[in-house]
C-alpha cells in the first residue's frame, strides 16, 4: 500500500485539478497491521482502520479482529494513530498512540466482545466514522517519556515521509536564509537596495507565504504532532542555513 503521507502530498499538488471534478469517496482501508495475543492464547490482529475524510484527514480507529474478520474492539476515533508493539507472537502487546492528543489506547481483553463482521478476505467493509461502537480499550495520558518514545518510533517507521517533509521545509527556509546571511553580513543594518533587489525580496516572501499555506493544508490532510512539526522545521532550517551560507572569500597572497 502507498505510504499515506506520499499519497497526501500527491493530493496536495493536484488540489487545483481535483477541485473542478466531482468528489469520489474511497473505500475504508488499513495501514498498520500487527498480530497480538488474544483470549485463550489465540492470535488476533490489531489494525488501523481509515475512513474517508474527503478534503481533510481520514478518521482512524484502532481495531482488533479475529481470524474470521469479526470485530472484537474499537478505539475512539482520531486523525493520528500509531501502533507501538513489544513481545513475542503469542505474548505480543500493542498500544495505539494518538500523537495529537497525547493519549494511549491500550487493548483490554476483559472488555472485548464480538459485535459485527468488519472485513471480508482481509478488506474492511465498514467505515470507522459510521456508527461504530467504542469499546475494548483503556485510555491513558501519555507521559513525556512516552511521547518522546512514540514520536521516535513513528519517525523511524516512516523515514521517507519524514525525509520529504524535511526537504519541503529546507526549500521553504532556503528562500529566507539568504536574506538572513545578507543582513548579518551588513552588520545587522538595513542598507539601501535597488528596486530590483527589493522586488526579489518581495517575491521570495510571497513564495514563502504560498508554501506555508500549502503546508497548512497538507497538515489538515495528514496531521502530525507539535513535536514532529518542530523537528522537521528545525531540521529543514539547519540544512537551509548550511546550504545558503556564503563562502568566505580567500585573501590574495
């Protein structure tokens, strides 16, 4: 399956094209799929079930299904969930982490029950936003240590998505950092500039504003936490500063 972040970025670049065409809903789909220990040492599957958010982020639930595709548990709905797992196959345990709300949803076997047929041949038949009952999970507030651990795991699990966002922010900052270096080189004083130079500065700032607006819409399509936002922005700024730093002129011998 195509990485959700890459799919979102494609949607972003095609926004103006699809805005003139009829909206077509897509089917529900899974992303992360993890086998965990169930009742009586049976193996069940914990998955992230995505619905259809149309122009915004798809709603998500963590669900647990048995080998017959019957729903055993469903977490509260969110727009950002990540599964973190540990242990062996039979004793394997997973939790769903909501990075926007800082919440952990832990499967609680005593609360599981068979309610409906969720999937056929491994494909979901039900949207998470359509009258699905929330049960089978216990909610906890994530500690700062938990947040750092799950954020790091999320980054390592999606290196391509992270790299794309770092490159994206590097491009944005690369429009700004030359102005910073020029201002620093002039001793932090504003010097008279030609009309052409002033126009170039305005064009740079307009491009930055347009890219930031596009980034904001991209976040609405595929939200991520403040911690991840700070990480990719600072990483991109650091790379941009290094790439645009003026080379020191060599003194003539």
